[in-house]
């Protein structure tokens, strides 16, 4: 296991322990030396894991003090391209889904544009409520090109990760563009998520391509803001984050 994957494994294990209640909110984590001994790694690896957890909003720290667990929403990082299911498992939750609709229909103008489809082509349209350990946290509205959607239609979407199942068919989600903003919950959003209409939701519009650059998914995902948060880690070496002014939907 490489040094990079080792600290990530430690960070994911600590996240799972926090989610399981081993380290409750507002309590201190064990010291660097204690964790280094527990995981049989160097203190430098533990410091890297702490840095990743801090960037993800999971812990807080002050110079010379032990790291403290932060309570609040589950944090989803966009530093790596992870599916909802992989993210849920990484934080110690059980991913699930409830399909509202799945249908093959003509692509809208916006879908055809994002998926690079000629006019008159079909897409598979999915509306699904995503669950963390049985709690509704997100409404997923995704469109897939016909050849990808045909595979999606064969899945058990109450438990299956679309990303993971498609990988088995050789369709790999390689690159994604994320646009994140806030929108008021529509009447349908409110009904599906069990919130009041008009409350702010975190919206992630995601455009995903495969290894060849071919569009494979265009999605509008809306998260309950009190239950989830987003984090993005960037550096001067890789400019992974851009900011734009709000534009009409």
C-alpha cells in the first residue's frame, strides 16, 4: 500500500468510527502517537490523515491540542470522484435508494446539449431518493444516453451503485464537472425528502464523462442542507476549484 493510500485508509477508518459513535461530537481523538501505534504507521501518516479529516470538515484542531470531532452534517468531499454509495460507506453509513421514476423518453434540449446527442435521440431519465442508513438526504435526477441507460434499467436501484455496476460493464466514470449552488425545495423535493417546501437545498449539477471523453451522465442532485455538506480541497499545484456568479437555471 502506498503512503498516499495508507493515510487515506486511516482517515476513512477514523471517519467510520466517528459515524459509529466511537468518537462522539465535541470529544477529542486519541493522540498522534496513540493512533500511530494502533495503525502501525508513522506519526507523519497520522498527521496526513488528520489534515484530510480537517479539510473534509470532520475534525477541528488548535496548535498543541488534540483534534476535536465536529458534530453536524455528513461531509462529502469532491477531492476524489466517488459515487454516493462509496462516500456513504466511507463515513460508516449504509447507502440506499428509492426509485420514483425510471423511463426512456426523448431528450430535452438541455439534456441533448449536455450529453452531446442529436435532436430526437432518447435518454433514460431517473428520479431516485438517496438514503443514508434509511434517512432521505438527496433527490437524484439523472439522464443517461440510451446505451448507458439500458444498462441502468437492469439494475436493482434500491441497493445498487450505478457507478460501480457500470464499471463491471466497462463504462467507467472518469471525469466530472460539478456546479454547486443553493435552491429552494420544490413541492416535489419537499415531499420526497420530508422537508418544508421552500427550505434551502444544496444542489449539485454534475456532468460526467468516460475515459474517451464521451458524456455518460448529466445529473441534478439536491441534498438536505442540514444533513450534508460539501468540501473541496485544492492547491496551487492543481487548480480544482473555480467560482462563478449565479446564472439562470
